[in-house]
């Protein structure tokens, strides 16, 4: 059992956990949290399959880096929208 | 890497892990926010410092020691400030009740 | 030995994530997320991706945690789970089956690794020696340009939706000594990360995130109040990165005929210039995503 298999299992476990929570919960904050965990799981799958003979491929690393930055932008936008929708329900 | 440095590194790291376990035990079992803050700021920072010093001894290089020293300073600083802020908030919340 | 460490780390990540997503307390969820983010950063180091580890710790755990914490105080509490237990059971089965199928598919997928050879043979002419920086700012610079555009689009959305600006409260006497040490150190470390990103793990994104952390300490500690004037300066700084990158792309097109193909021998200077502008711009963008962008009142 190589360490790649461990991280692949962990990554898909995180993906499954995030999908479960995303489908069964109504709280916006928890949904945004599940989205973040989903992205982390996918990134783990990406990087675990990018190891060849001990060296990690540079292109998937760049993709995951881009993904992290895009995820923070999406999280900020989603939270701004969630706050606005919450305020809308008040009116 | 000399055997002395190796043994010293192992001892420091083990002691640091022990301190961190005590900190975790304290955060779990202590009853009040204020007493948990004691466990967190003191034992946590001490454990981290010992582990960092042990890791620097185990690698045996000077630039690692400098980088880990910076880590220790930053963690100690932010730990102290965080403890202060949490205590302030807790006091203001309990005072207003 | 390292296998045992990997197993323990992944068990820790999984259970922290499960605790985060299953907790009733909002602040506890966010704190659990930050802890999971730090453990995940450790796993990136184990997988041989230190650049990604730096970015995950700074942006993924730190800044996302700050954003979530800001919103957790503002969103109204909602009933957590409205699905009946039978629904949850079926969804859990489907999710577990999907996760298992995904793991099996990724593990048994065989493909030729064609990127490492391509990257290593062109690395010498790319101007930097860190392959990740070379891929981000030279080989796939187009993706990075679009990424900055995505950040900018999120900023526009935040401006239109206009969440409330976090007003700093008085945080006590310890903030001033803390800020006196942390803010210059953040600026210094950001410059260091930017410069060393050419040869060892580092780069513009990590440096920008560290600078954003310093700016947030300034703002939340009450030393630089988020006045509209200050934030419009921040918005202009955010535009600088996108503008410099686009101008560099067009300039490269004018000079060599292909978009973002740097002229021979000068790639190092192009990359450094773009990275410097990107650092300032990313710091400003991340801060503005946290604070909200001010709207000038219509006259």
C-alpha cells in the first residue's frame, strides 16, 4: 500500500463527505464549508496522482495553486451573496 | 550529525510532544474558558518551542535554527495576543450578562 | 515509518473535516475548518508540493477562515438538517459509493506522464529555476492571467452586492505591540517570498497572501480604519495587477508576435515585474474581498 493510495483514499473520502453534507444541509455557511472541503478533496486526488518516482509534477501543482486562489474568490462572492439574501428575507 | 545532537534533538522533541499532549488534555478537561486559556497559551507555546528546538538539533543546520526561531517567535507572539483577545471578549460577554 | 505518518495524517484530516461539517456551533465549524486546512497543508508537503502547502496555509486556511468567521456572525441561524433520516441514509450511501468509485478510478487510471519531461527540458530557458513558478508565470501564464481576472470578477460581485464593512472595535492594549512586530515582518516576509519564488518554493500568491494578512491586522486592530477613501486606493491597487499583466501580455505580443511569449533572455525580468505587480494586487484584492468594496453614493 503506497502513500499515494492513502492520499487517494483520503481525497475521495473528503469528496464523499462534502457531497453528503452539501445535499443534506440547508445552512449556507455549512454549504460553503462543504464546497471548500470538496475542493480540497479534489486537489488531493490531483496531487496524489501527480507523483512520478518521488518527484511531483509541476503542472498539477500550478493547477491546484490556481484552484486555491479561485476558491477563495468564489467563497468571498458566495458569502457576500448569502449575507445579502439573508438581509433580503428581513425586508 | 553527531550523536549528542541526535540524542538532544530526540529528547527535546519528545518533551515538546509531552507538553502538547498536556495542553490538549487541559483544553479537554478544564471547566472554564479562562483556565483553558492557561493550558492553551502556556503549554502549547512551550511544547511548540521544544519541538522546534528539537527539530533544529535533528537537522543540525544553522539556517534551519534561524527559520524555526522565527516560527517560535511568531507563534509565541500570536498565541499571547490571541489569549488576551479571547479573555477580553469572554470578560466583556460575562460582564454584560 | 513515513507510511504510518501518512496514515495518521489522513485519518486526522478526515476526522477534522467530518467534525467541521457535523458541528452545531458555527464558530466551532470554522475553527475546525482552519485546523483541517493546516493539516491539509502538511499533507501537501508530504505529497511533494511545498508551494501549494504555503498557499493553502495562507489563503486556504487563513483567509478563508477569516471570511467564514466574519460571515458566521452575520448570517441568521438556520435549521441544520431538514432531511429526514431515510433521506440522509440514502444520500450517505450514494456519496460513499461515489467516493469509492472515484478512488478506484483514480488509482487504476494509467496515463503517460508527459508534463515533467516538457517542463524540465524548457526550464533552463524560462528565466526561473522553480518549476512551479515557471509553469505559473511563463508556460501557462494565460491561466494565471485568467485567474487574476476571476479574482477581479469576484471583487466586482462583492462591490455590487455590497456586504457590510467590518467595523473594527477597540481590541485592547496588546494589539499595538503585536501590530508593531507583525506588520513589518509580514511586509518583509512577503518581499522575501516573492524574491525567492524564482528558485525555491514561494512566489507571488503566497507573498500576496502574507501581505494581505498584515493589512488585515492593520485594519482589524483599528490602526487603519476602512474609510471609503482608503478602500478606493485599495481598489486601484487591485486593478494594477490585472492591468500590468494584460499590458505585459500585449507587449509580448507586440515584441514577439505571440501572446505572452517573452523575448529570449529577458524572461526573468518580465516574470519578476509581473510577480511584483501581482503581489501588491493580490494583497489588495484579498483585503477588499474581506472588507467589501465601498460604493460612492450617487449624487
